[in-house]
C-alpha cells in the first residue's frame, strides 16, 4: 500500500498537533529540537520536513501507529538552497543526519511548538503546508511525489546499500518547488527515510536512515 501526499497552503493556520509539511514541529516540552554534529564539531539543527498525525491514517490498512505524531527531520538545508559544504550526497546518510520522532498518544498533552530563530531573531521555518492524503492498496506503488510507504520511485539497483538491505520506504520526499521554496536533491532526485521491516512491524522509529538518489 501507499499513501500519496499533496500539499496545500495553510494560510495563517499553524496546524498545532495536526499533520503538516514545513512549519514548526510539536514536540514534548522537555524534548530538545533535534540537531546533528557538523564536521567542525558544532551542533546544527536538522530541517523539519513534516509531522504526521497518525489518527489521520487510522482508517487505512497501514503498519503505522493508529495514534500519536510522527515527526521527520533531515539535514537537507543545502538542498533548499542554503550553504552546507559537507552535506551528504547520494547513498546512505550517516545515522545522525536524519531523525524520526514518534510521540505517543499519552505524551500529546505535553507538546509545544518548537520555533527556531536565526541570529537576527527571525523564524527559520518555511511556511507550513496542509497535507491531503490519497490512499491506495493497489495500482502503482512506485509513483513519484511525496508519499508514505509504498515502493521507491527511483532506485537504480536491486537493493539499498548496506546497512539498509531489504529495508522499506517509510517516507519519500521528492524534488519540489513553490513560490516560497525550492527543494532539489541534486538533479531532480529523491530522498527516502528507510526503515527495517522488523522495526516497522514493532513501530520502532529510532533506527531510521536517510538515502538520496539523483537522476
């Protein structure tokens, strides 16, 4: 099965606790915004990509949790047009360069919006988008675009590189652009959050890895 994602302007709605693309994530009050360690030894924030309210998908036959939030982060600033000379390229990304955080239903009363600001005290997040879903349990699972689950749109060989052999697509993030952002993975490539089948079955998201492929 696959769940296609289409994005729509959210206007002034910040979509607190709801499914959204870009914007700012909601995390437990005592949880720090996720960072990675750069080659200079300094901490830098990962880019927040999207937040999935799992109850939106509860009516569908998926292996995802029926409740709670899934928040996706990755080191993709460079592919949004920002400077990062040591950004990962094609293939499997280092473990610390992606993060998927699952917030269980009992933690939801304790969430707050985590807002990043730059050195000029300006918000760093892109304007958030409202998500609409299109579920399919048949047809082309290897479609392009943004989607949860399904088969990869682009993989030029029989399997993922080590240590991700046999892993499944959790989220596919495609090259995309709008009036206020351009996301391009090299030559119109695709970025994947990959998960081990047993981890997906157990709903364990702590070992998810990133993988990028370019045309």
